[in-house]
C-alpha cells in the first residue's frame, strides 16, 4: 500500500473542511513534539530545567557506557548488531564470561555467535519485550538486577531460560549472565536447518541479509503483496454486505461514511495476518525488531484513522439531529470540535509509536511542557486568538450565517476559525478579524430578531384641526391593528409633541417577520396607506420654514 498517500488522505479526512486549520493544528503538534525530542538530547533537558530553577548543573558520577549496555534491551540490541556485522569479538563484551574455565575463555566469541543464532531462530523472541529501564523489570518475581532474556523448549517438557544480569562491579552495565553463558552449548541443537530448508536450493538458504535467508525474504514479500490484493477484495465484499444491512436498519447513516472505514480496517487486518506469517517464517531477531516497529507504526496510525472515521460518523449523526433553527451550529462549533479531537488523536498516536520504539515518553511529555512554555512565550498572539475562538464558540454571540453589526460595519459571518473570523460586508468585501479582537467587540446580532420594529413620526401642519388629528389617529390605529403582519400592541399611535412647526404623531408596532425583504414590503405598504389616509382626511404634513418661504408667490412689482 502507498502509506504516504493513505496517511495524507486519513489526516485530511480527520481534520474537517478547512485546510488552513488542518495545517495549523498539525504544525503545532509537530512543533511541540520536535521541541520535546530536542529536549531529550543528553544534558539539554536537564540544562533547561536547571536554568529555570537557578541551580547548578550536577556532574554525572559515571560516564555513559560506550557499548550502550545501560538497559537489557539496549545490551541485546548491541549484541545482535555486533553479530550481524560478524564482529564476534565485540559481541563477547555483552556476555559475562567470568565463570567460563580458563581454557574456554577463548570460546567467548563462539558463545556469542551461538546465542545470536538461538535468538534469530526463536520466533517468540522480541527485543522490545526486554526492559528499557536501567533498573530492569521490577515487576517480575526475579531478584533485583536480574531479568529474563528468553526461554527455549528442548522437548519432553524440558526448558532452559537465559537471563540478563546487572554487573554492579562494572558500572551497573547489563550482560548475559554467567550461568546463562554456560548453558548456551546445550541449546545448539535448536539452531540446525529445518527439513524444509534442506529441500531448498542451497543458494536460497546461504544468501542472507540481516541474518535472514533469501527464501524468507521472498516469502515475506509475497505475503505482503498477496495480503494487499486479498484484503482489497475482502473489504469490497464486506462493505457490500454491511451496506445492505445499514440501508435496512439505519437509513440516516450515509453509505460513503461506511466506505471510509475500508482503508483502516484493511490495514489492520493485513498487519494482523502478516504478524501471524512472521511466526511461521521466523526472520532474524534484528529484522523481526525492524518489522515489528514498522507494524507498530501501521497499527497505531490505523487505529487512529479508524477513530477519526468514528468521530466523523458521530458528528454527522449529531448534526442531523440538530433543530433546524440551530443548523448554523453545525457549520461552526461542531467542525472546530471535530478538528480538535482529531489533532489530539494524531498526537496521541505519535506518542504511542515513540513509546513503542523505545523513546522515554515521560521525557517527551516533560519536553512538551518546556517546549509548550517556550512556544507560548513566542506565540502569545496566536494563543490569544485560539482562546478568543473558544470564547466565541462557547458564548455563541454569532454563528456562521448570522448578520451582525461589529464596530461601524455590518456583515454576514462566513467562517469562525481557530485564528480569526471572516465576515462578508454589505459592500461584498471580506473582513478578517482576529478572534482575540472579535471576542471583545460589541456585537449586535441582527439575525436573532424575533420580529422587526416599525417606528415612524408624522409631523402634521399647525393648521390641522383637533378633529382631524383624532380622525387621523383612529384611522392609523385601525390600519395597524387590522394588518395581519403587524403586532400593534396597546397604544400603536401616540400624540407626542406640539412644536412651533408641527403636531407630532408617533407610530409604534412590530412587523411579524425576521426576513428583511418581507419587512421592507410591509413597511412600503403601511407608508402608502398612511399617505392615502392623510389625503382622504385633508391632513397635510409640515414642511421646513425655508421651503415654505421659497414657495410663497412674489408680490407684484408696482408699475413704473
């Protein structure tokens, strides 16, 4: 399978519909993890901690072992590497040969070679099963400083167990115990050629790579290709059966979501079958360790990808159950939450892989804390915008699709992201506001109106008689109360002022709509009816004094 393209598709599916936020979230994740890995370098994390605490750096009491025998796992890994390089003199330094008779001390290299062959032929042995702690495995029933290396079955119910032991007199390094070195010759019968290998051409057995015969490489490669083809065919059959069941019992679930489960399930199934094939073929211990590390990566990423698909299905079901009046919630809060969950899943998967590969996750987490502090100081504005977006999402002053007034402008919310919010103004331009600023602005959400206010003031001329004013008020009141789209309230028409220029009547009511276009149509209809009523009653509206003087006819000039 093309792992790189598969992982890219998986992550893009797992991070929602905004590529910018995907890259931003992934970049933050990788940046923090990279900072943590840098902090794992010898003395670096300790130096940062010391710098923050103000203490002097302690000088290590003992130098690090050049052969990396500080833990049982690293010691056996170094032994296998030395044997696969045919450097058996170096491999002898991973054995405790002090109990060998003086005349057999020269056989240490042969004992190291035999031990490597034993570990290579044992399909149950895995380097990762050994402890990676300088103190060894403290949870077993063995004495402190003693760990199990491997157990070999001789038949007839007999078995021999080899051990690793910490040599306190040599700087607490881990070696194959002296008693185990004495038992190695008794196990040589387990490393001979099998009946199957005896029937193969000699060149398939003698040609090796990473201590693994050529025929085993061929079998493993053929198994990987067959698994890729068979798993694709089986996945199509399974998805066809599942679709028929889903359509019968769970119609709301989209079929394309089921198809998204094919790739991660196919990957996990292929890895499981390939792992079973390794038990039969039994590659060398070092190659087995490489393959198991790659398989751990595939399994963890496959599980993370599967979890992301489940998050997608759950978010779809939640979105479909939302009240239609709150469907804009599905365009803002839910995608951001899904994006955040998937980024967290990806980071957890990375940490699990690093732990499987032998990196100390406690140091990584500590490095993440130090790195997070440094990044927080360097990216205050970005973090401020992130918390601003959380504030906007939690308080929900506006949602995607809402029309709002912000500052001196008015626009429609198009997107609420992790860093900023985009609004489309009445001029059809796009305004991008950082969330740290947007969350502190005074926002007027025009889309939250349950009705729209109809409010006008009519200025009648001063020569209007009181009887005409009464008739005008009664006619306007009846007009507002009879209109099906108007809530007139208790006193829709009010006589509010007598000024030097006019008698003022105030109209107060609500148009029962939230649609701006419909409100404008009702308002136009009401204003035209007001003009018709004034014309029928002979009521005129006051005009400015300047306009009245300009319209007064000029006096006739005297004849000269």
